[in-house]
């Protein structure tokens, strides 16, 4: 992995310094891994699979945002298929029930056991890569035959080994990691939206060609 930018070498004492460091981290993002996640999400779309996205704190908000973008923003006119994305962060009664009656570590794994099917995609978001409930969620998904992908920070933590593809932001500042996760998801969403539209246009062009014959 590319060298991690750390606090020891760059003190963030001004707003400008923060954004300069943000730029430096952005230049070192693992673009090949992000493209790999895009490819897996497109494969899931084409085969009608469901994506289950989850995380804690700021990552929970990012998971919900991703769900909104992917479910609504990728719809192409004339394309009957739609992305199916479920944020495991959004059912507060169910989350609190599992946390209260079992443990907080099980809030994602137990939801995954309810819904996941072989070939689905578990999408974990964690700054540290070591959140116990995220790790258990990934393990439950893999046991059910799902593909596991993730966004992490620092050096990837324990979740990196549980993912088919894990894009790690090379930084140890949680706010910048979360900024980069959000930007990465918007970038992937934009690429996916473009691919869906392109596939639809090619399909229409192919159909028109067959009609002319």
C-alpha cells in the first residue's frame, strides 16, 4: 500500500492546511481498488443482486447517503433494471432491539442473516477497519455466500482480510478518511450512473438495428 500520510509530519492548524492535506490524500487514493468495487457493483446490478451497506457513526451516515444515491440516482429511462441497495443503518428499532437483547456487535450480522442471499454484496464502511459489528457483519455475509467489499482508513484493519476488494484511504486522520470515503462513493456513483446509461443506450441502438433488418 502507498505510504500513509500521518499527523506527525503535517500539523493541521489552519483550514487551508486541512484542505492541503485532503488534496495530498486524494492523490494517493487506491483508484484500482475503487474501480474494482465499481465492477463488482455493476455485476450485482446486472444479475439483480442486493447490496447491503453498513457502518458506525459518520460511516453510518455515509452508508445511508450511498443507499439514497444508488437507489434513486442510477435509474435510467428505458432501463427496467434498478439497483437494490439496503442500508443496515436505517432501521433504528431493529438496531436497538438487537443491541439491547443480544449485543451491539450483532446489529449488522443479524440483519444480514435475515436478508442476504448467495451472490449479494456486503459493503462495509469503517474508518479504522476494526469495528467489531462491521467485522461480524462481513463474516456473516461471507458465510452466506455474499461478496464482501469495503472502504477503510489507516492500514485497513482486520476488515481488509475479510473483503474481496477493500479500498483503504492511506491516512490516520478520521475526518479526512470520512471525507475521502464520501468522495469515493460519489465518484463510484457517478461512474456507475454513466455505465448504466451507456448500457441502456447501446441496448436501444442494438434493438433499433435489429428492427431495421
